[in-house]
């Protein structure tokens, strides 16, 4: 017999946005049901951010050991090259995922969230039907939060299947391919492509645009491009993948056909909001292109229905989804909340890493800010040099309005610069001026000193350059 559940709040999707919304709802005493067909944690935790960073971590360790076997300049040496057991690497990665997944399960239990495991489909804006292992369940809710997330975009002429894989399959390979071709030089393609190159794979990247990582300016991507070239990663720009046949990728580059042999073809041409397959068309909500249209309170055009995370538009970032989850739930609870961040920091975990918050110099100029910007090179930073990472062309950059010195952008490229993202976002969110950054004592020796020095340089009196 079908079960019927009545609840105040129904959340579709157990990814970062969905489970964060459920936890916040529990804190506010809101009766909540969460529907998820997969493991709790979503793409980011199960098959995206966390597992990819685990793989990148192991790849960097392996690369360091290979260098040590060749006589690394820091004095560490190995008598023989390291051996990679990819199956054990993947098992370790999965143990990290399992631990975090278990944490989410425990947090939802503590929040008294009822989790219904199964694929949910809406018949109208407030009624969801779920096929569970124990039979059909119908959920009727006063309020709904849609957190359906996103899926990898496929190429119509090169569909996923067999040796054509997405990032999901790439993170589960139990044997590193000898040759890997990658379509797409965005952050996913270059993060994973760089990791597999460190594992010793031959890697070739094909990109239709005329540059890598187009969401970042060329100054930030120059060190990444240099690493790819130094490491022997083939990069074909202004090139279009046309076909995959018998282990060879056909590419059209300026009218000339290139054939790239590969054991696996990784397609990373982006992600799109998951808007099909769960009854969105039955809910009466307006769309904004490929996304669900929301206002600053995360409300859709249908009363009592909210949308958050990837479903609600760019940027498709876990931390944005969680922030939107808090806004939506608190609005449902009667609080006066609006999602209006001054900046959302983004990190690209390539080699080296890139972090950016706010506007680049060109973007600031286009916005009419008359920008003042300054760069401090990591080759003059003691911490970077002591880690052996100061010679890769990395830097920290500050962008401010010339008129009042208000900081409108902060960027960096270099090893471990992702850890600067909090300072970057907070500086812009709090309305910091160059004098605020320059007047804040930064700990020595840390990479954060580069931010301090960049601010000092913008003001005309740097210390270490």
C-alpha cells in the first residue's frame, strides 16, 4: 500500500544545498522531509569536489616521489621509482567520501530530518511521488525547496559510454590509462588532466576556444599554461572534437584534421542544471533560460516553492548552494533574508591553483570603477620559497577603486593559494579598503603576506619588492 506523508517542508535533493537546508530547518524547528535517490552529499561530495581533490592530492605525492627517485634538489632521494596502485588509490578516495557521507547522514538524523530514499517526481507544485525500495510514497508539503543539482554535459556526436567518460568515471578508474584525451580546457578538464599527467599518463587536451580556463584572465592562467607545457601535456586550442572512432579522437583545427589516439576520452565541456526527469514541468515555475528563475529570497514564481544551488543559476558552486539554502529556509521561517553576496570566491585546483573573488582589473574597468591594481610575486614570498613553489610564476593581486581605495577584487595563482579564498571573500564582503589590508598584520611566514604586500604596493610603499 502506498504511504502518504504530510510535511511543512519538502526538499528535493540531498546535495550540499539540500542537506544544508534540511539541517537549518531542523535548527529552526521546521518539520522536514528530504528526498534523494542517490547517496547523501550530492555531486560535490560523492563524485566531484571531494574525490577529485583526493585524487589530485595523491597525484601530487606521486609526482614528488618520482622526482625524488630522479634525485630531487631538496635532498630527498629514493633508490627506486614509486609504484602506483590505482585501485588502492580509488579505495582510499572512497574511504574519504564514505566518512563525509556518514557525517551528513548523522547530521540529518540529529536535525530530525526524515530522509526518503528514492527518485522523486512532482505531479504538481506541492505533491511529490517517490519510488522507494519499500514501495511508493506520496509526499504533500506546504513548502518546497528544489535542490536537484546538475549533471555533466554530453556532446551529441560523442556520447558517454565505453571509453568515453565523464569526470564521474574518471574518478573511479582502477587503472590509469596510458593515454588520456580530454575535451575541454575548463577547470574540470585541466584539474583531472593534470592529475593523470602526474600519474604518468600521456595527456592531450582539446579546447574549442582560443585559450584555457576562459573564466580567468590570461595573467592568472599563464602559470598554468607554463606547467602544462613543461609537463608535456599536449594542448590544442581553437580545435573542435568531431568524432571518436576505434580509440582515436578526430579533431578539426583550423581546417586540418588531427588524430589523437587515446585509451580513454574524458569529456568535460561543462555541467547543466538537472531540470528533466522529476516533474519540473508540472510545477508551474518560470524559467530563466536553462535555470529556474528565483528572486533574492530564493523564491520561484510559484508561491511556496524555492530553488537553490545549481538549479538556480551560475556560479555552480557548493558554497553558493549552502548560502542559498540558509536564505531559503530562514525566509520560510519568517526571517527577513536576501541572497546578495558582494563576492563568491572560486578556486581552480590546477597546477598551480587559481583563486579569484570579485572583479579582475579589466572587469573593474568595464564596470566603471577606474581601478587601481597591484601584484606581488610569490617568488618574493618566504613561505612559497620554503615550500619550493616560488618559481612557478605565481602571484597575489589586489584590485581597488582608485577614488576611495575600496577593494573590488582579489586574485592569486600559485601552490596552495586556495587557502586565501576566505580572506579574499571576507575582504570584499566587509567593504575593505587598501588601507585595511595594508594595516592588518599578516602572519609570517605565510602565503597571506603576499596579499598584504600587494596592498602595500598598490599604495606605493611595498616592503619586499
